C-alpha cells in the first residue's frame, strides 16, 4: 500500500494493532498510578500520522488522547509527545488534536514535532515513565539504541512495528538504504546476514525474530513479545508488533492483551497471531491424541520447580513462557493439583471456589512434589 493511501481507512490489522496499544496503555496506567509518588506518565509516538483516517476513524494518537480525556488521573498526569517527519501530517495532527472534544481537560498540552527519527529524539520524551509507540513506514530511524534509551527510564515500556519483510529484504542487499546495523547492532547484523543464507522462508523468519528478541534481552528487556500479522492474501507474515519491557508485571499484562487479540486460542493460550480471518472458537485437543501448549506449560513447570516451594507470584516472576498469560499459568498449576503433583496452601483463609473449582490466589504457596520414587532420596 502506498503511504498516501494508508490513511484512507484502517485495515483490520491496523484496528487490532491500535487496540493492543490502547488497551495496554490503560492497563499500564493502572499499574503506574499505584506507585507511591503518583507519577506523571508519558506517551511518545514517533511516527504518529494525522490521528484520523479519511473515513473519520481515530488512529492511535487520538485513541490515546481520548482515553486520557475520559480518565481523571491521565487528564492530570499525562504528558503526550507526538512526532511525524512529514510536516503535512504533523500539521494535520495538530488540527485534529485541537478539535478533539474535551481536549481542554488535559492539564498538559500534547506536543507535536516534525523530526526525522533518530536516537536523539529521546530528548523529546519526558524523563518520566513513558510508553513508547513506534510505527514507522519502513524502519528508517528505528534502532536498538533508541529502545535502550527509552527502557532506561524506570517504568517505561516500548511497543513497535517490526517490519519483517523490509528487514528480510535488507539482509540480502548490502546497499539497502535503511542499514540493519542500527536495528540489531553491528555485530549481530553481520552475523545475521550469514545465518539466514540458504534457509527456507519459515526458518529465515524464525532466525530473524529470535535475533531481535535476543538483542532486546541484551539491553535489559525482561521480555520481548511478538504478535504476528499474517497476510490473508499471501498466507505469509506481513509484519510483527513487538513489545519490550523490563517489568515482569508489564510482560504479563501484555501477554493477556495479545492473547485476547489473537485470531485463535489453543487450550486457552493465544496464538499471538492475527490472520485477517474471522476469529475461530477455542481449540481443544482430543485426550491422548496430541500435546498442546497448556500441556507443555504444565510439564515445563513441573520439571523446573520439582521439589521446590514457591508462591504463585514468585513462579510468575521466575518463568518466562513466550505466550502464557496469568490465567494459563493458573490452569496449568490447578491441573497439576488435580493430578496430585503439587500441594497448594493459602495461609490464614480458606481458598475460594468459583463454579465449583478451587481458585489460586497470588500468595498461594505451591509445593512441587518429586516423583514417588524420589520422595525419600
């Protein structure tokens, strides 16, 4: 799609992307407002566009500001910074922000800039907990250094568009005008060019996204979550939305957000994919005929914590499954309890039941039993 046609009306994929960012923003705010000093919060959008599509639909900038207008805490605390290197789009965004109903409720006027994105744009963002959203047309200006700078501010998280197709093309052409050294770091980019030679497309994609996630881990991200958008026309990856955070709580919240926007669920776990098709009902495996993601999670936890006693909160902070949300961990632990492989204790009160099933509160102590032959070892 040509850039000039992009803002005619949102695609289904764009709506999902916007929903993921806006939903996480609301949940992120709810966590940060509990900090003892009730901090101001920042939102930075580096490739903002005009804020409204030609059909009247709001895009991410106005969705975020609308949410802030309707929330007393955000109306008082939010510092919003927008940027678009296209002066025309930046000008349109200013007009659309000023016309947004209730915009006068915001105590801090949103700022709109017109810079080409580079690591220096970190200076535009307030030095407070900030959610960064970066949705470039290609990936010029995007860099691992930019993400590192934002994550260096306590409480800050990053959501960005990872244009796999453009990056994949760049790996095969040294003269590509959007150098990959900035995206991955020079050494990793050089190694990646060698790694992908001769690989099948699916293998190549896996290597590229794994390298990106490892690059984010190296700069301190506690998690790097990928949500994959699949082209309905070509049945292949279109792009990814990538989330990075240093905060385990943020990681778990985003897993739940991405789970709820997945086109399908398998044993309760989201596929973290949007296929463009109508969402399918949750898929359950026929007992004895296959192993699903919840089965794998359950067995991984049993092995990892064998013989140990941990609280449920501790378990969540120590395990880093790529797609399991908190509810999936609870299901896995309760299945282990049903099988007699863990003992669960909640001190000072009885465990509640919901729909006849015992619940698993965050302070529950879980004792993972050793196999019966090892109990006295």
